[in-house]
């Protein structure tokens, strides 16, 4: 790649180090690395006779590509938990993941980490992207979440168990956890994902379990992250040395102080909650789910503002992969949400979406800023994200995506496609009683005009409603 030069000139450069934007600046790339950045950078730095490509970024912002530390490529834009876990065939799920990776990259997301997914699909997609036969962001992957019977991802009754296609794997004893870590590492994961309690109202793993699992993963050269919504499990995860924390919705001042002092990044992953709260009505999310998520956001905002004041490091993560968080649609919305719900400044949000994700890619100090020697993952944006962070949300503003020093060519027509979902087998969305049909107070349904509201016609199974209506965050 040496001798292969690319000059992105005349743009406003935000290098994501925290330094102010530089107008009329250029970024010079050699091979897949940044050679130099600045207002005095130009063609004169390229040895005579060596090939040079140029991109004119006049009137545009040049910044590092976004990194999404919480992106589930195997979820396939699912509308229900059953679809994620029970309707998964490894073959179709893998092919969909490959197709969806293209969409994520088109949104200006040049790096992702998958904290849990079905089978070893994440490992396969990661390698296929690296070997350039699948187009997508650079990637790190966990295997299935390790959970207990009291954790997220053991959704179903014991009579069903945790199916083979599940995003989780059940390990109720320390030897079982250790065994699973060893298998996952052998099969090529970059990180281990632990699944503590769904809503953070209790700690599912014991302190000793967390410590032993973390020690083994680290000994084998791997990172760990944990789904931890409550204070107890965040505190325990920090004591165990877990490398970054997902969520942290409810945390005491003491745990926040520990989180800040440890420099362990927090990936709040607000997008899933905010999309359901704000836009769930548009896509049939049940009112119970929307209310539960709105309450969670309220509680989370209070916690995250305290965390921001204490100096906690924030990183962009979105839980993309659900039908309410489709691939390539909303990744950059998380930056706006971090400003709203945690109080980050535009520059802090931009760093949360770039340099702070380098750790989750296993590339700390090598990616996420525009500085000499860094990997050349760059986006060219119409608009100024520091003036309005929302410009990053509209893909039409992401004019050029440069990955590994090369401008990416997208198949825009293919990108507009969405797959049909594989829904749970639902017979109705309400009970067809005698009174509903003939009752004095109940109107008789005729034609398409059913007597229940659009809210009740939720396209989700009843178990989700029950689960979410009991979702009360601890104070
Ligand atoms: Zn997730």
C-alpha cells in the first residue's frame, strides 16, 4: 500500500482529539494510514511520480468514521425475542448479517463491536469483512452471551430452556462459565459478553463468578463486557476488572466514583430505549413497552448526568439489530441522546462516537482520531456536527466513507432493501370473547374496523408485554 496516496483537501477537519475544528485543512493518507493533517498539508508532501488521488471537501466536515460499540449483526432486524432466538437458522442469519454490514458502513460507521449474538456468526462476519469478501465496518465480536437462569437471555420457561439458536448460553455454575469461556476463545471471539439481570433490580452473577471469568478471559488475551443496568452489578463488574460496561442505568454516587476513577468506559446504549419511547407508536410497539422505556430513560438521565459530572468516559453504542433499531438507520442518534440524557457537549459526543470506541475494536491508540500514523477510517460530511450533531443522522449528509484509506463504493439500490421478518406465530392481539362480539357496551366489529385501538393491535407477543410492564428501575 505504500506509495498509494489520498488527499482530502479544503475541508473543515475535526480530528476528534478535542482540538478545535480546522477550516481549510487537508488530510493526507498513505496506504491505510494517515500521513499528515493540517492547513499546510498538500500535494507537496507526496514524492514526485507517486500516484495521488484527491477528494475536494470544500464546505464539508472531515472527521473520523463512527464506531458503534454495541451492534448486534445477528439479530436481523427482529420484531420479537422469539424471532431472535427461535427462528434463527445459522445459514440465513449469516447471510443477512453480511448484507446488513453493508448498510452499517454506508451510515458512516466504520467500526463496530458485537457484544453477543447467535452461534459464531459474528466471528465469521468479522473475518469475511477483514478478508474483503463482505463489505462492512471493521469489527470485533463476542459469541453468545453467558447468562444464568437469573440473567438477560434466559427468556423462556425451563421447559423450553435456552435453545441452540439463542443469543445466550446458560451457565449456572462457575465451572460451566469457565468451560464456555474456553470454548468461545477457541472459536475466535474477541470478547466475552456477560448478561446480568435484565433490568438491574438485582445482581445475577456472584462477585466471585465475575472475578474468575474475567481473570480467565484476560489470561487468554480477551476483553469482557457486561449487560449491567443496576448499581450492584456495575460495582461488582468494576471490582472484577471487566473492560467496559453496557448500560449503567441506575448507579449510586459511590459506584459512579469508582467507574470514573477506573477509567472504564460506559456504553449507555440509549438508542433502543429512546427509539421505542419516541417512535415506537409508529411501528406498533405496545403501550406498556413504550411507558416502561420512558420510565427507564427518566431514571437513566438522572444517573448519567451525575456520571458525566464525575468524569466518566462515554462511548457510542446503539443495540442496532432490532426492527426498532435497524442497521444503518440510527447509529448517530446516540450522540444526540448522549447530549440530551447525559449532558455531553457536542465535542464530547463526537469523541464518544469515534476515539472512545477504539478500545472496543482492540485498536486503542490506532484508530478514532485524525492524526499521523492512525488508521485511515474517515467520513466526509455535509454540515457541521459540532453546530448540530443531528447532521450525522441523515445518510445523505455522509458524502464519502473512507475505510482503511480507500473510498468505499456502495450499491445504493441494494441498500434500500429490507428483509421480511420471521415473526412469532400470533393468532390475534386480543381475546375474542362473547361479549366482545355481542356485548351491549361493545361495538360489533365490522370489516376492518376492530373495536380496539391501534395501541392494542401491537405486533408483539403477550410475554413481551408482561415482561416490560414489570420493568421498574430501582431508585
Ligand atoms: Zn445489546
